[in-house]
């Protein structure tokens, strides 16, 4: 999946191109991508992380019981917000570490 991307693939497959989505999807906390086979794949938005002056979405597949979070860079292209799969493992790990740090702090604040 994603190797022969025709802009209708699921961003999580690692095709490396940008994906556009409606602001309405962001407001519901769920993003829907279309995979190579035309199936809707839904992701829950866990958080928006800012790192090195870039913003990233940390998302989790809604309908899959296995697998982990995905990291998508938020970009502006022609005045539209688009999401691009983070392909660099080191960058993705740094974003995830910051997500864990911030998420852990939220849990501690809720307990107080």
C-alpha cells in the first residue's frame, strides 16, 4: 500500500505525499483517509505537538486493535492545511517523545 500513490491512498501507508482534509474533520477529533483499495480508514486525533517550530498530529487508528500511533506533519499548502506522513524515524521518535511528555503531564495535572 502507498507505493503507487495516486493521491487516494491512506496517509498512514507512508506514501510521503501531502493529504488534504476538511476543518470539520479536525473538529470531530476523527480524520478519515482513503486507502489504495478505496476503503475509508479512520484515525482519532490524540494531540497536536509543536516541535522545532513545526506542528504534528499524533493519531491512532480507530478500527484497528493492533498497531500504534502515527505522526503526521501539519503543513500549509496553497492556503490549505495538509497532513504529510513523517517518514524520518528519528523525527517521528522525537515527536512521540514530546507527545508522551505532554500527555504524562496532563495525567498528573488531572490527578491533582
